[in-house]
């Protein structure tokens, strides 16, 4: 029986779980909500069947004959994973409270919860909008338990129309849930721990943008869970270890000890599948915390004056990679490397000279390198613009990163000696859903063509996004559809096997 309960499994969301080995901090990076409309992976062969059968699948919802509790296929491992977070029965924490408040607001719903699904119970870490709810309910009363078991976003528009849910104490009694949307919280072991869910007291649907926001917030909940696990495994208060790690002496030592490594993400010609460039994205392989993404340490690098030292390291490693690829059998045209450069680096005396020196030391030319700058750069003044001119003068590509998110005016941007505009993921991920985003993309492509600039589209997660972008005339793309950022060895393997074609 098909009724009003949909399991909308998120292609990108689940794929991220499966890709943990590729990008070890995947829980921090769980992907964009836009994949919400793209289907559909469950488990095993059923997953494959459902994937091949199209978009927006609704799974027959359980009826009376299936009254028992659904269990995740790896339930025992799931429970072990859940316990490792040491979160059950802990006190409220503001991060989770904020997530529920924002989730309710984003979905225009009266109530939201973060809950963990334990062996026999659903335990609430944070509840917004429901007074007097017990701290846990029996698992047989839990809708979230099904979202966890199926590792899918679960949407129930009318709980009373589904016998399984109509029987739940949360539906039949207080608080009287009539509509539900829950996103599984998939942790570092690629196993679902609980959900972030919103509920309503009336029947209703949830728009795709509401579900997208819910998924995005679920990602931030997962980030907090991961930090908690790391700290609690070391007997620390949540957040404490990371704070200590960002101490300037520790950061400097980490640079010197080679704990910062580049991962690489291909930039692909979406027509031919050829890898045109590899973007270096720095990660900190912390001996205790594991792999930490840049958002967690770059601000501290800037604050402590270590950004230049780190940046030079990233550049040197990327150029070594460019040299190394030339001697790998099976790679035809070695791609160029792209390196992100902050305003601090650009503004530091002699930046372009240092780049020229690093290139010539390796017998590379400017054409082997592209640097990526952000929209804050035009606001930094003439000295920075002069550095960029110098780099262009020796043939280094200059890409404007995250285009579409900053405050720079078109005039300021056009002042810069650019070769490429990188369209930000926020625009790219919206092209399949929003005519406005598509219009911005199309007009940027036209503008770029007139100015003889390349356009590269960031954050492509689905083939539907790629197809819209290709049809709009875009050529270069980057994103999880092609490959996540992966370490040096995996990058080489991916190039040799030609696996980044999307
Ligand atoms: P960015 O240069 O815009 O890099 C793209 C970011 O998007 C990367 O995050 C990448 O992992 C992520 N990404 C790529 N494809 C997808 C996708 O399909 N979906 C989603 N949801 N995300 C995707 P990451 O590695 O965490 O880097 C974040 C930012 O940190 C970078 O943004 C860049 O501004 C900065 N950064 C990274 N490495 C360096 C560095 O060596 N130096 C400087 N100055 N900044 C760096
Ligand atoms: Mg970049
Ligand atoms: Mg970017």
C-alpha cells in the first residue's frame, strides 16, 4: 500500500556516508541539502533497484502486518557506534537546542527534536516547542526509529493515515503529532544514530526547500556529535581538545611536523570527462583528533600569523604533486594544480616572487598553476592587485572563488586580472530548483564569455545539476559527483583509472 509516508533517501547524503574512507571527516562535510530531491539509496540490492527506478520514490509504508520495530541492517554495530558518542542521558546543550529552534523556524513547524535511537527507546537530546515531553519514549512509538532503520529522510504528511504511526503514543496521545519530517543523523561510522525532526499538529506537506534546510541543519548536528565523540573518547569536555589544538605553539609545531596535508579535488571538463586541474584543499591530520577540515583551523592560522607559513607549505606540496604526476605512467596530460590563497598571503610582501621561485625551482611554468582568491580581494587595495598582475604576468591562472556569495561589485571584480570565475556551490546546487539561480548562472556564463574568462562550477553533487549546467553552456565542473577531495595517493589512482568523469 502506498500512503502518505515517503522515504526520500538523499543520494548525496547517503553517498557521503559510503565515502567515509575517501574523505575521513565526512561527517563535517555532509553535503548540501539540494540532494534531497534526488533519490534513492537504501540497503543492498533493494537500494540498487530503487536507485535505478528514478526520482522521488515513495516506499510502501508499513501496514498492520508489519507492526514490529524496523531495525537497521547493521543494528548491533549501529548501537555500538551510538554508545561511542557518550551522549545518551546527558544534559541539554545549546548547540542542539539551537538546531531544533532553527529547524522549527526553517520548516515553519511548531516543534522540532534532536533524538537518538537507542536499542529500546528514543531519547530526546533537545526538544523545541513541546512542553512536558518525557525525556524518552518506547521505540515502538518512535517515528524516528524508522528513519534510522531505513537510513532515509522520512516524511509523513498524515500520521493517522498510516496504521503503524496512528498507533504511536506520540500520535494517539500527547503531543498529538499529525505530520512529521525526520532526517537521520549519520555519524562517522557511516551509521545512523538518531534524527533531527520537525513535527506539526495538523496534516501538512513539507516543501523541498524546507527539507533541504532540515538536512543542512542535520549536518551541523552531526558536526557537534563528532566533536563530542572525539573529546569524550579522550576524557575531555566537548570542545576542549579542539580549543587546545588551536593554540599558536601547537599550530606552529603542526606545520613543522608536516601534519597539514593537501587533499585534491578534480576540476573536470564536463563534456569530455578530462581532469583539467586539481584543487589543493588543506587538511590537518591531527594525531589525536583525526582529520580536521580547514574551516576549523584557518581562522586560527590567520589570527596567529601563521597563514603565510601554512600557505607556502600547501603551495610547495601542490607543486610537488604537479611534478610527480608527470612521471606517472597512464596519465596523459598532467592537470594543473589550483591553490587557495588568502588575502593575508596576497598582501604579504613578495608573495608573487615567492611563487615564481617555487615554480622555477621545479622547472614548472606559470601555466601549471592557478591560484584561487575570494571576492574579498578587490577590497584589499592596490598592493594586492599588483601581486595578482605579477602572477598573471608569469602565466599563473587567477580564479575568483565562491563567486556569488561576496560583497564585491561587478566593477571591482572586473578590475582584477582574472582568468576564471568559480561559481559558488550555493548557486550551483540551486540550478535545478530555482529559475533565479539558473538565470544568475546563465548571465554569468554570458558575461564571462564576453570577457574571455573561464567559468568553473563548484559543488556539483548530482547528474541533474551537471546536465542543467552543461545545457546552459558551462564547461568546467567540480564536486562530489566527480570526486570528493582525496589524498595524494587516491588522487593518482583516480587519474590513472580515469574515475572522475561523473
Ligand atoms: P573552496 O576553495 O571554495 O573549496 C571548496 C570546498 O567545497 C571544499 O571544502 C570542498 O571539500 C567542498 N566541496 C567540494 N565539492 C563539494 C560538493 O559537491 N558538495 C559540497 N557540499 N561541498 C563540496 P573544504 O575543503 O572544507 O574547504 C573549505 C574552504 O577552505 C575552501 O573553499 C577554501 O576557501 C579554504 N581552503 C582550503 N584549503 C585552503 C588553503 O590551502 N589555503 C587557503 N587560504 N584556504 C583554503
Ligand atoms: Mg577554492
Ligand atoms: Mg569555492
